[in-house]
C-alpha cells in the first residue's frame, strides 16, 4: 500500500486558477485526487481546469465563489457536495498581498487582507468541515507563509493574517481532531508567482532572497507538491495542528 496515494479522494484547492494553488491542484491530481479548481475569474478558472485535466488525465470541476462571502461559500460548497459528496481534502490557498509603510497602511487594505486570508479560510473550513465531520474523516491544509513566523517591513497586516492562520490551524485541530480530521499548515518561503512578481523583478530583493535562503534561490511552485501530498494523504494521519515550512531553509537560520 502506498501511504501517499490519493486515488478515490475529492479535493478543493481555493485560489487554484494560477500560481501556487494551480501547482498544488496539479500535484493532487497526479496523486489520484479529483480536484475542484477555484478562483473568482471564471475564464481563468475554466482554462486552468481544462489544462490540468488534459495534462494529468485527472478529473476536474470548476467553482468561482468569493471566499469572503459566506452565502457564496455556502452555495459553492453545496454544489461540490451535490456532485461529489463531502470533500476529503480542502486546501485553503486563496490569498492576497498589500504592501505599504505602516504609518500609511489604509484600513481598507487591512480589512481586505483579513477578509481574504483569514476570514476566507475560516468560512470555507467551517462549511467543508460539516461534511467531513459527518463522514468522520478529512484533511484541511491551510497555506501559511514564512510570515507566519517572521515579519518584514511593509507587510505587517499580511504577517498578522499568516500568523492567524497558524492559530486557526491549531484550533481546527483541537475541534476537528476528535472527528478523524487532520488540519495542518503548509508555509511556503519565497516563490515566484503573480503575487510576488514585483519582488522578483526587484534586483535588490531577489539578491536578498537568494542570499537569505540557504538553498540560494526562489522557490519553484513544484517544490511544494511533495509536502502537500504528504499532508493530504494517509501518510500524515497522526500529524495534526502542525506547520510545515517549505522555504529552502529560510526560517531555520538568521
Ligand atoms: P496568486 O495571486 O498568484 O493567486 C491567488 C489565487 O487566489 C488566485 O487564484 C485568485 O483568483 C484567488 N483569490 C484571491 N482572492 C480571492 C477571493 N476573495 N475569493 C476567491 N479566490 C480568491 O497568489 P500565490 O499563488 O502567490 O499565493 C497563493 C497563496 O500562497 C496565498 O495564500 C499566499 O499568501 C501564499 N503564499 C505565497 C507566497 C509566494 O511567494 N508567492 C509565499 C508564501 C505564501 P481570483 O483573483 O480570480 O479570485
């Protein structure tokens, strides 16, 4: 028996129309899961779902609810459950970034960050957990960041949301562990995606990342897949409430 095999399972990866979520969805498909591809932009979501199905030979479906809107989350998860039954795997990946010096950070940007990165994970987890509790099993993987543990100038509110994700994960473990559900966080280091494009293009920042990271490079989204499959599979059935950093060693060194 392969403890990493996901054959027969169903998954939702929020924010999987591009970037890290797209790579995570592909990894789950390759491990045998059926995966709902998600984001707000319907044409991006459809294209991603079609491409992934073609590339992997796996089964995909699409969903476009806004993770900050409770009614939309409810309808979106009900649709998935109607077709596939209760989900086996939820990856809370949808997220945004806003940067500004702290004295100038707007309340609107703070509220947007909290709503998407933290309230979104709460709302989707809560709705999905109801089905998981009924079936007595499930895997919830929340996407954190090195900012779950370390701060950096200009992104204090983002860091607050990613620190919050760690404690939400531990809370989910406390509440849902007795129901056979594991909730863990996967915390990426610096990865090249749309969210970090401005940083990748900034020569000084890229030099800082490569010097600060023992691996000496930006992460590639594929670097996250092994850890995700571990946390989504029976291989991690006694791992609960933990944070797994996939950061080329960044958080291990000063
Ligand atoms: P991208 O901006 O490339 O992708 C974000 C995804 O989330 C898109 O699919 C987007 O689709 C979706 N999304 C955003 N807001 C909402 C919303 N309100 N409702 C539904 N979907 C939404 O980001 P990344 O791939 O870089 O980041 C993904 C996750 O990884 C985030 O949680 C981020 O914080 C985290 N992370 C990223 C790192 C990096 O280096 N890139 C490092 C550490 C963590 P749409 O806009 O169509 O809604």
